[in-house]
C-alpha cells in the first residue's frame, strides 16, 4: 500500500519548517537511506533520508514552500506493483502547507481532539539521526495516545515498519509496554487550561543517538527522587537570586586559632573546624536574626520555624544527600563539625536514617573545594531558601581607602518569593555576611 511521507520533526520543539529542496522527482526510485529532500528550520538546513524503498508516486509540497506543519503529508511513496492510481484522492489533494490527516493504510476520521506529540521519525528521518524506529505516523499517534512504547512492538511492514494494526494487535494482546511516547510539550486540555510540560519522551531522546554509541545506566531510587523533587521545585517555586561577596580574612584567622587549640590524642587533633562549619553556623544565626525568612510555604500558611535546621549537601556516588544539622544555632562549631563529618560519612554509605535528611528549614551547597567561583542551586522543598558557596580566593580589596589583598568568597542565595520577598532576602544575606566577616559574633 502507498506509504505517506510526512514532514518530520527535526527537533523536539519543531512545529513547522520550510521544504527547501527536493532531491528526487516523481517516478524516481528510492532506497532506505537515500537523501530525498532538505528541510530548513529556524536553526539549520538538514538533509532528510527515506526509511522505506519504493517509487516516488506523488510530491504534494513543492520545494521552496514555507511553514509546512510537522506531520503533514509532503509526498507519497509507492511500493512494488503499485501505481499512481493507488494513491487515495483525498491525500493527493492535500494542501501543501497545511497539516493533512495522518493515515496509514486508508483514510480514517479523527477520533480525538486531544493533542499529540509529533513523531521523531515517521516515513522520514534526519540524516543526522541515530537509532531509527520504522513506524507509520498513525501507528505513532495511537501509541502516544495509549501511552505505550513503540520499541516494544514488532512491526510487520517492510524493514520491520510498524503499522496501525501492529499497535492495535499489541494492545489487544497486552504485549506493549508503557511510558515511552509521552507528549513533549505543554498541551491544552479540553477545559482550556495548560498542562505541565513533560519533556522529551524516551523514544525522542534515544532517536537522537546511534545505539552503538551509548549504553543505558538505569535510574536507581535516589536518582528518581532527585529528578522528581527538583523538577517540582523548578516548576512550582517562583525563585530569585541574591549574590554577595564576603571577606574571609578574620574567619580564616579565627579558624586557624581554633584548630591550633585542639587537644592532641594519639598524635591527632580531636577536631578540625572547616570553613563550611562556619558557613552552616552563620546561616543558622542569620535565620534567627531574620526569623520571617526561617519559613516554609503551604497553601494556607507560612510555617515559621523556631530553630534553624540547616541541611548540608553531600555528594555520594551518582547522587547527593542533604543531612540536616538540627538546631544549628545552638551548637558550637566543633559540634557542627563532628555532626557533619559523621553524617557525611554515613551518607556516602547510604546509612542515614530518613529523619536525618528529611525536613529542615534551609540548605547549604558548597562547591568551593572544586574551585568553583560562584553558582546557583535549586531550592529543595519544603525549604524556602538555599545557599550556594563558591571558593575563597585572594582578591584586591579597598580597606580604609587603600588597596589591599583580601580573601573573598562569593555566595548566592536562592529564595522562594512566595515566602521571602526581596527586601527580606537581602536582610538575611546581609546578616549572613555580617556573621562571616565578624565570626567572633557567632561565638558570644
């Protein structure tokens, strides 16, 4: 039966393109892999290959046509023994730049008004694409609507091409697996509201790469939780950023004095306070000084916390934990240091109890040890803030009108604007800076 060649989606967000040039004409024979046309998008002009073999029976969109909708029929390919008379009349008269109905073996009326994702490759695939999935547009549409993976269906057409009947038979037999063909963009529901964007489907991601050039590393539970929570954060929290430079000279001097005073047991100091311990303490003290910022959001209230429970981001193999120093404002630097070392060690072995890393009122993420100058972090709900800490480095500073060298550290706060307005966030940042630059104030 005639094979409809449709306008391919050359990127996950492409909605239309220009048919820049045909490399074939009606009557030409083509084989799988032959470049048959060039499609121009807003970013590039790309050669497109056929994934089927046959004879070009009808070209419906002339070269130079602009605004051709993804998934609209641009040409019809005839298989062996077929002629132009086999091309359905409604397909032959399809408007060049409009989205024609997508058919497989014969025209069918649309049975749904729900939006569907454009296929990654239908009768065509970009020359630059990796793994190819041979499937008709209608087969892809049905799979997307039913939420099943085309990769789980065996095609009966040429070169293993999946047709409508293959999808329907797999659904009836219960052999199709779920989840690979989700829509990639925010869709309009029947009520007119906009649904949350879901990102590229598995099939769309894999279609961009050659199967021989990658291996799959399955998500574990930690990776899934990280993805879910941080996606929730970016989609639901209206955040903003504040960056400040803090001078560390006084802190570094005090730290050296504290560590030098540590008792020696078995030729080892009993404690060693880090710069990060000062940062945790300063954040805890700042939240007590600006209590309206020590809060969490719910739909009916702001939850004002009495204590500063500060999470400390700890990298573990292929993930992270954020163990929490409870009531950090009441603890000494050596207590904070001991707790963080203990919980960080157990976090790397995944030995933390849920109560040790769930909850909290804020978090600190420090990449200074990697030489990172400054960065931003994603708020981890139910927190309303997170502090990103860069490296302390010697820099020129002005003291009493004279140029000097000081150790400067850039810190960036991310705030949930539903809870912490700009001025309140600035007050918290200024309070933190004050404790860092006058560290003795944290000890009295």
